C-alpha cells in the first residue's frame, strides 16, 4: 500500500517564523534544523549575502548559536545549489530576497521539500518587508514570535531604529547599535503619539468636525 506522506510521495511544506529583531527567529530556525539533522534528514541552509553581520557563511543568532549556511545573492541560486538528496531547506533573513523567492519556495515544496523560512515581517516603520506578505499567505504554518521591549519589558512585535530621521532607507544592516525591539506603545513615533493625544482630546471636548450624512 502506498503510504500517505511517505517516500518520494512526501508532500512538501512551507513554514515561516517571523517577528521583530531579537525575537529568536534565527534561534528557532536553528532549533528546527538541528532536529531535522537528528532525524538524519539532509538539510541545506541559505542566507542572503547582504547579511554578513557576524559571519560570511554561518547563520548566527544574537545568543551566538550558529549553523553553517550557504550565502546566495539571488533566490534562483537556491535552486542552482540544491542537492537531489536534500529534504529540508532553511532560509534565514528571507525579507532580503527578491520576489522570485515565492516561485522558488513553491518549486521546493512541490519537490517534497520542507522549507523553513525566517525573517522580519515588518521594517522599522511598521511596513511589510519584501516578499513576506505573500509568503505568509502561501505558508502551511506561520509562527509570529515576539522579543522583549527594551523600554518596559513587555512582549515586543516592533523593531525600532535609532536615529531614523538621519537614515531612512528600508535596509540598514545592523545590530543593537541601530535597532531595538519595542512594544507597540514604545515604538510609535513621538509625533504620532502627540497627534493621537490631540485627536483624543478633541474627541472628548467635542471639537471634531462631524461628517454630515
Ligand atoms: P532574531 O533572529 O529574531 O533577530 P536571534 O535568534 O538572533 O533573534 O536572537 C534571539 C536572542 O537575542 C534571545 O534569545 C536573547 O538572547 C537575545 N536578545 C537580545 N535582546 C533581546 C530582546 N530585546 N528581546 C529578546 N531577546 C533578546
Ligand atoms: Mg535572525
């Protein structure tokens, strides 16, 4: 009898681990990779060349866990470097890949491969990052994890960039010198806070202009 989910008929899956910086995405990716290796599955790990913060060819977490990875300059390079025997593909910093990463991941899954992706869902402005929106939609499993707010210790879903007014590019590869994990309240722009405060005061005092029906 042909078993479900067995041998060459195994169906691939797409897993995404997302969240702000310092939330443990890389740790979680490494944990899943290590477990697959314990199960003696052939694993290949990729990362974009742009991310060489700690090591040119290792994926390294903020807590110094590391695993050997292949740096690639484009998403199609992942397919070019794939071995026939690979059962699991892990990709870190997925937000830095071009939009072709979506068809590449679909292709991997169609081949029966388990694809584990980790990356930032939002940039420091709170906008969605690169291919993440589509990736989250097509994934079989999504884990959105939180860091700890550096201001108050609450769970943090946002990445705050220091000196954001001086450097406003979406991509500025860096560490705690540039970025902090923050809860929504401590991430919001001071100006926006004031806007909101003024708005709620005007609501309370009935000063807002009402839309006529
Ligand atoms: P990510 O890949 O999401 O940026 P990592 O897996 O590299 O995160 O690192 C997570 C580790 O970062 C935590 O286990 C902890 O040791 C450390 N860390 C440093 N600052 C924070 C913070 N503000 N909140 C949570 N963890 C933090
Ligand atoms: Mg990481």
